[in-house]
C-alpha cells in the first residue's frame, strides 16, 4: 500500500466537492428554516434505504475493522446551534518526510521507518581536523651561574622540590642521610644524657623524657602516619610510665620494670585498636606502628636503668659517631671511621670513669647501634621533618640496650 493510500484511505467522492462549492453559508437567514441538512446528518448510509434501522458500517477492502461499530450521527434538531464535527480516521500525524542531504559526496543515511516518532536524518559528518603535531617539551631553565643551584625566575609558581622528591623522580637510592644539622642535635642530646647521668638520676630524667617524646613522634612520622596524636601520646606515656617504674623499683629490677610496662602497653594498644571503627587494614597498620613506637619509647628508658658511668661513655660515643657519619666521606669509609670514632670517644671517656680501657668496647657498641638507628631514619625517601625527629632520636634510642647490657657486664 503506498503512502497516498495510507494518508487518504477513503475513495474520492465527486459530489463531496460540488456540495460544498454551491451551498449557502452555514447560518440561515432569520425566520427561515435550514433547507439543507448538515453533512452526514439525516442522510442514510451508503447501501441503506430510508426508514430502515441503522446498521454498522462495514470496513473496506484491506482496512482493519474498527474496535466498535460505527454508526452515522443522529440528526440534530433544527433550531439548535451545534458545531460541525468530523467522524472517521484522521491523518497520520506521525509521518515525517525524509530530507535528502545536500552533500552528495557523503553517503546518505538510511531513511527512518515511517510512522516512527522523532525520525530525523543525521546531519552530514564534517571531516575531522588533523591532530596537531606533538611539540618537544621545553628545556628547563639553566641554573644561575653563581652556583647557588636556583633556576631562573619564573611566573609559573615555585618550581623547587625537596630532596626526597627529586631523588624519587630521578630513581636514585631511597636512602637519604639526615645530614649535619640533625647529627649536631643528636650530639647535643647525647652530651646532655652524659652530663645528667654524671649528676644523678633525676637530672638524667629531663633529657631522657625529651628523647622519648621525639622518638614517639619520629617513628610515626617515619611510617607516614601524621598527625597521629593518640598514638604518639600513648607511646610517650608508655615511656614516662617506664621511667616512673624504674625510679620506684630501682636499677636492680630494671628488666622486670621495662618488660612489664611494655607488656601492659601492648595490651592497652590492642584494646584501643579493637575499639576503633576504622577498616581492618588501617587498624592493623596503626597497631603495629603504635606498638613499635611504644616499644622504642620504653626501650629508651634503658639509659635510666644503666650504670651512670656507662650512660656517660655511651652518650659521648654516640655524639662523636653521628657527627663523623655526617661528614662527606665515601659510604664504607664513613661507616668505618664512625665506628672508630665511637670507640676512641669511649676510650677517652673511660679515663674519667672506673671502666678504663674497657670503655672502648662500650663506645664501639654504642656507636654501632647509633649508626643502625641513623640508617633506619634515612630509609624510604624521608622528609626533613623525619630527619629532625627520627633522625635525631633513633641513634640514642638504639644505643640504650648496648649501654645497659655492656655497662653491667664491665662494671
């Protein structure tokens, strides 16, 4: 069936046009009745005589039967105004004609199905613009000739990066030594420990508490956990409690005091982490970091439990060893020279104590432990804050077990 058959389903009626061409206007003159009946009113259906009852209209050939019988309209009584209505199929308003594209070079899109809503043809595709050729990256500005290492001024912001970021970007070793400034602070704190031990236990307590606080904060920062106020406070409190127990129990009961405090703090840390609402991985990471930090803070209390002369020798040996290690020397040579410096410092300090020449062994062991702590603080591209906390405290904290054990052995 063609499109015209769908749009005009009824056959052409020649009398239909003639009736509307010669008829009078719709409104009759006043006082005269309407001579002609309205269209489709008062006239019998096709094939039906007047006087017979109305029958349902039969559908034409090829048309679908209506869902209900269609009857002609009843005649409207004369003298009443009524609007003329249209009964029957209306035009197909969903049909949209297909617009042919103007450009013949591009293939025309397939015509949409007739009767589908919104069937508009797609516009012709425009040729894509060629991609711009990749440009070479700009060369970095040359450094100033005065040797300061700073680049030329720029309006794009501060382009300077830290040493750790530069080392990571260049793929260098993740080991970055703290340098001379943290080493000088460590040496000063070690000399304070040596001086406090020579004065008395309570004088030693002041630099020791400072060492425990820096150790707790530095270990958390070394592990990338910052701020961690609760964990730092818990670890620092463990160290202070260990100091108090040592002062109360005496040096003879030092192992029980240190291990007992450490056990209680591990249990306390475990309970706090179980009450946390964080994820399982985060709680495990926090548990290990808090336990390790508390263990180091409690371990630093070994200076208070050791013999005073051993603390004096160990503090001086650590101070000289970290200073020599910070000198710009080759790696293996720097380690050997630092160990020899620690042993020499112990031997020199032993002359003023009762240890004598045996203090060289204590100085060598304390210097070796200090280098281990310094190595730990230098790992995994540490920041400047890590250097100023863990880099300062870990050498002295790591030397505490050697000071306690070897000092008791040679006393």
